[in-house]
C-alpha cells in the first residue's frame, strides 16, 4: 500500500568497534569489524500522521535558525523556518519532535516520497561500491541506464539520446547550448512568468526581476520574451486566447527577431515558479507546430512538471506534444542532485566530442538514486496516484474557493495544484493573504510553498505517496488557515 511507510529492504551496516569482535581486522588488530543487518524501517520510517508537540518553529529550530544566520550567506531565502531532522514518505520530523505534513516535496523533488526505500537502498549500495570517477574520464553503467530510461520515457518514437548534469539550471543551459550549436542560430524565445534557474544564462531566461535578477547583470544576450497566455490575467477574450497568444508570439518572432534566427523556443509546459500557470488547450501543440515549420528547436523545461507530477510522466503528454528536447531535474533523483537533457539523437550528437561535460554530472550515487526513483514511479503506479491526488486535492481546493472569496482561482494538473489569492471583488494580487496562510499552516504542522510573479499563489506539490488521510488533514488545516484571514 502506498504511503504507509512499509519498507522491505534491509540495510547492511559495517560497524567499526574496539571490542566484541566478530572478525579480526588484519589491517589494524585493535580495530575490529562488525557486520550486521537490521531493517531499514528502524532508520527511516515515521508514522504517517501530523503531530504538533511544540510551537512551530520550536526552540531547537529557532536556535538552529540563529546559528544559520551567523554562518550562512544572507543572500539565501528561507521559506519555512523549521529545521528538519528526518523525513519519510510525506512526513517531515523537525528538530523539536513535530511531525509535519510535506505538501512541497522540497519544491517538487521527492515525488517518490522522502527517503523512498528503493532510493535509499540503491544509494547505500552505490556509496559502498564507488562514489565518483567523472563519467567523461571513466564511464560506469548506471549513468547509461538513466539515459536509457530517459530515452524510453520522454515522449516521441524517434531515436533519442541524453546527457546528465547536476541541476535544473545546468540542464537548461546545456539544452540551449546544444540547440544553438545544432541550428547555428542564436536567438532563444522565452515567456512571461518563466523560470529556468539562477546561473547567468538562466537568469536572463527568467521573467521576474526580484529576487532572481536584481543587481546581478549584465545578462546574456539574444534572449527574447513573448507573452504567456495566463488565462486568469489575460485581458483579451478567453474564447480565442490560444489563437490571440499565437498571433502575438509569431508576430514578435517574425517582426522583431526573424524566425530563421531563432534557435529554440523554451517553455515550461506548466509554469512553476511563475504561479502554476497552465496554458490553454491547444497552445503547446500550436507552438510545437510553429517550431517545426520554422526549424526551431522546441524545448520543454519539465524540471518542475516532470516525473509523474502532473498525472503523466511528463506534462507535455497531456496534449500529445513531442518536444525536440526535454529538460529534467528535481524528481529524477528522488532527492539527490541530478538533471538531464534528452533530445532527438541527431541534435544531441551534433556537438563535437568533449563539447559537453562537467566533473560531477551524472554522479554514480545520484544515478543510483534516479534508478530507484524511476522504478518506484513505474512499479508503484505513481502516475495514476498523481491523478488521484489531483482529484482529491483539486476538489478540496475548489470547496475552499467556494467558501473563501480570497481564492480567485484554483488551477493545476495532477499533484501540481495551486490557488491564486486576490483582494475579494477584484483580481488584485493578495500576497499578504498568502503570508498569513503560510504562517498558520507552519504553526500547525503543514508545509506549503508560495509562488507567482506577484507572490500571491499557494502551490501544492505533495509527495505522490501521500496517503488520502494526510491529504485530507492538510486540507482541513488549510480551511482553518483561510478562516483566520
Ligand atoms: N526550471 C521549471 O522550476 C527550479 C527554484 C528554487 P535548479 N525551481 C525551483 C530556487 O529558489 O532556486 C527550476 C524550475 C524550472 C529550472 C529550474 C532550475 O532548477 O535545479 O534549481 O537549478
């Protein structure tokens, strides 16, 4: 059963001890080695219930946050001022003993649950085997296996090849590099409300200035931004939103850039940081079609929407869109840092040998974790589970929207759902209400995230193994939170 924390794998631990030998150690006679086995349940499993035992944040969290302020760069944000000690499935245990419902999955990363059993077991095995060679120095099997899995899972029947790197931003950068190299063109088209990372190139690809770009320029050239059909805030008629947006985009491309100069159109199939903006039906297929007609590489950034999150393995599948390149990160590694670029073989092979690389990209421990995460998604039916969560969570949020006029819109797909908060009677963004809801949820043991260009969106990205009971409990805390504003 999903979400009940059942783990059947066992962990073998080598324990170094100075007494009670089971085997003498020839290297060092005074150091004896014990080898024994105990069930992983004792290491990772937490009862899947919310339990508030102190104020949240509690005293130990507060002390740790103070220590953080002394040691860690003040340039890092802090969404949830609660320090975590352990986590399993959809429960986070904080340093004060509170059990918190995880409705964020570390920003859409632990889709398979916190410390998922197959991920943990694979990582332990791999760490004991070897931790690093640098894949471009000396290759190893699990990197190739992850690429094979990506080539199989990414939509399209054409021959595909993949590349592994460390982060979403690095993957996006590589996709852009490869698209430019293949097309011998320079312009990259991106969208309003887009988010693609924090490196220099990806900052330029992001729409929002604060906090991502402010003071960090100069930014990379040849990036062109076009309108996003954000239906809730679209000023034109809803009936023709797809056609009207396509008209504005193609006009901009043809008049301001020249379609023949465009290397790639880069888009998140559902925008993440921008506020879970779901494009209107027909928009992504129209964009993909336009790209095809003009020799433009269509790149889907599925860093946040990928790996079963939306009730498909990848969000583009909803409308049968086949991108030329697809970027993955977050959920691929089940909690370890890994990212990928998967694309048409002729595009991925167009780069000269050694034109791509990096010291850590596709680290064997991260690849082992990814194989565990992919097996969990496929064997435990997490794509279907995301659809089930979408129904339960979506219905719950729509019931709240009917009750609280501060909720302007409920939107999303599968286990990627959000509410946009407004000043009742208008569509004016209400970020103050988001702050209040987040504060109440934190104090009551539910972890949620905000998002949105205007900071007025609450997003829900629960681990896909969350139980119905925990989801219902989180919704009831959310109901109480809305009642306080
Ligand atoms: N593309 C669609 O959502 C990362 C950002 C967290 P990295 N989103 C979370 C933060 O505050 O930095 C993201 C994304 C999409 C690319 C990225 C970038 O992925 O792994 O954070 O580099």
